[in-house]
C-alpha cells in the first residue's frame, strides 16, 4: 500500500474520533441545527483545505505561505477539539467504570449514566483558551519581539573584553514574513541594543534565495561597531524542496551564501575570525549546520585550525544538538556556544524564572534559553522569524543580548 494512502487512512481515523467527540459536546449544548451544521462545515473546510494544499502543491515550491495558513487553520480547529475530546472521553471512561462496578456488585445493575451538560460546558469554555491563543499567535504573537539579556562570567576571558556585548539573532526565515513594518521595528530593536557585535546563527530563508530579495535593504540596516558575523542553518541548504537537477540546487545554495555579504555579514563556513581589542583577542568560530538527524556539514576541527586551546572561544552552531553530542565535552573547550533551530516549536508556556514548557523539550534537551554544563554555556535563541505554523503562542520571537564579564 502506498505511504500516502496509509497516511490518509490513519489521518481519517483520527479526524473521525476528534469530530465525533467534539460534535457530542455541541449537541449537548445546543439544538440549533444551523450551529451544529455550521460546526461540521467549518471543520470539514479546514481538513479539505489542508489536504488539498498538501497534495496539490508542487514540492519544488518548498514551503509556501498557503501551506502555512493551511496549517494554522487546521490547528485553530484541532486544538480546541482536543480539549473537548479529553473531557468527553474522560467522562465516558468514568461512566464505564461506574457501569462496571455496578455490574459486579451484589446490588441491581444500574444503567449506563448519561453525559452531563456541565462537563460539555466546561470543555467548551476551556477549548476557547487555545482557540483565542492561536488567533493571537497568528495575527500578533509572531511579531511580539522580546529582548532577553544575560551576563556571563568567565575566568579565562581576556581583561579587554570585560563588558563586551553580543547580540544574537537566529532563524530569520524571510520567506514567511508578511509585515514589513514589524520587521523594520525588530531590526531597529536590535540596533537599539548597541552591542559590540551582532551574530546570526542560521536559517536566513525557508528554501530559496529569492525569499530575501525584498528584505535585503531592511537587514542591511543592522549595525555593530566590531562586526556582524553569520553561519548557515539546515534550511539554507535547500534540502526541503524538490529540484529539477543538482545544478539548480547548487545555484540556489550559492545565492543564499551571497545574501550574507549583501546585508553586511561575514559568513563563516567552518572557519573562524579573531576579534581584537586593546591588544587582546577572542576567537569567533562558525560551523556549517550539524544536527542530530539533519545535515552534518559542520566541521568543528576544520573551523578551529589556527585557534589555540587557551583562547577564549565563542562558537556559532545552528543546531543545539551539536552542543549536546559534540561540543560540550570537547577538550578544546568552547566556552560559549550560540544556537537556534528549535524555535521552541513556536508553542508553549513560559513564566520567566518559574516555569517553561513546550513540546520541543521532548525532542531537544536544550531547546530555549541558556544552559550550562562542565562550565560551558549554550544559548538556544527562540528565533527571529517563524516557520510552518504562521504564528507564535507563548514562545515569542527573541533578540538575545549577552554581556561577557571577567570573573
């Protein structure tokens, strides 16, 4: 059986379960046929639209905005229904347990209890929370930029770099943008940090170099007195699109690399630069993408040829799994690594200093924020742009500012 048919069968079964329980909730709360049929119609529209986009879009188009909006519409319908499913299924389980206890008891067996309207009301009320959150995330949250600031102290930091500041941005995903004014605001916000350097840690596009054409003048406005440096992310290699031939893919890749100097960034391809100040220096090391289960073009040893083990090093590596599996235990001692990639899945709950959760944490050990092991740090920036889902809920777009201090 072809994989796409198996996928359709499995998806259809899931949809039937979701819709059956969600419809039971609506039936308990209203007898109005217009509302009931309208509920079914909107759900069917979301599914039809999603599958139409999936199967009608040429893979050579990569990830389109049409696909992103289809995903957004589908999630807007599905997540509230998941809440309803949990409540109604939970009540069904309770009803069956009570029925089972009654059946095996010495008393007269009682009939299966009916569903309670209160549970349906509670389910619908709570389902409104993800619905409203997703709406906000799609129309406002994806441009709700946050500046996060850290001070990190190191014994081996050269004295001249005490107070040196780094602004990190990552995962621009320019092919997703739909609001120039908001992007200009974010670029201005980066400049307002007045950091010594700006470091960009990969994924400048979704698939194609031309996605940046309209944004080059905007990102060219980024300013840092001691330089702007960048690396590649997994999306920059064109691996998520179907190409007519290898030459077209290679041409796109070269065009993506050429974007970086156009916006004033020095692209590091498994290489390093020294940043000097008052006769002292630190090493900035940049590797190509290395990810667990992804492209592994990153070559840490090649990038560090000519760097001394005793040098203070800032490593730019797009995927935090590189830090987890290779970098943090490397004897060469990369004191600070800057990553991105995860986006925090663009969905979660964060109460700064108290609580942080996202489905992303079940995939990546380091998925958002600052982590430390063996006296070495990695910062996983939540991303500047967005991808796949056209919004952000609870995990906001991030601009990171790190101040280095001499311990």
